[in-house]
């Protein structure tokens, strides 16, 4: 299976929202900050200097992830989702590598993320890429977040 990771294309914006709505609604329920990013990814991610990556298999968008600028030296990895039909094929790892490369290319030093330990496969992926657990953000915009992780890239 050939996986190609591409940067934001408005043609994929609906797929970005659909993939994320699926897993978030299924497990937790959609929160206000989810809606902000998913309804208008250009304004909330791209226009702020971030990026949204899409993993394509042929013409299918199999997965996605967003990188939102965080402070002066980092990005927040958010809204990572892989279509259930394509799980188990290394798509999450390909998206993660694109995020790390993007961070380095932008001369940023770290990636932070918030997740939930119910997302076992996701947390395992983050640990595989050397993310370390750090204290929770008391001002988190996500009620569901019960783990916060960071990767220092330089």
C-alpha cells in the first residue's frame, strides 16, 4: 500500500472534519474547541502558521493531523485521525514523521499534545516517537484530556 503525505488542500477540509468527528463523537463527544478547528481549519490552523497533513492512499484520504503554532518555540499536534479501514498500515507513523519534519523545518523546538489514555494506540505511537509525559495544562481547552506529552526535537 503506497501512502503519500501531502499538506493542506481545501479540497480535503471536509475529510479532515469527518475523520475527526467520527472518533471524537464516538468516544467522548464534540467540545467547543473541536468545532472551532474542524469547522474552519484554514483560519484556526493554516492562517496561524500551522499545517494540516493528509495521508493519501490512491485517491482516498486515509488519515490526517494538524500542527497548530504553540508559543514561540513549538507546535501543538492535534486532530490526528486514521480511517478505521486503513489502520494497522503505519499511517499514523507517517503522519507523525511529517509533523516532526515540519517542526524542524520551521526551526521550532518542541511538539506538545493532549490526549486521553483511552486512546491506547495513539499514546503508544507517541511513546514510540519518544514523546514524554508532562504535567497537564490546568487551562486545557479539552475536558477529555487526561495526558499531556511533549517531544523536544532540537
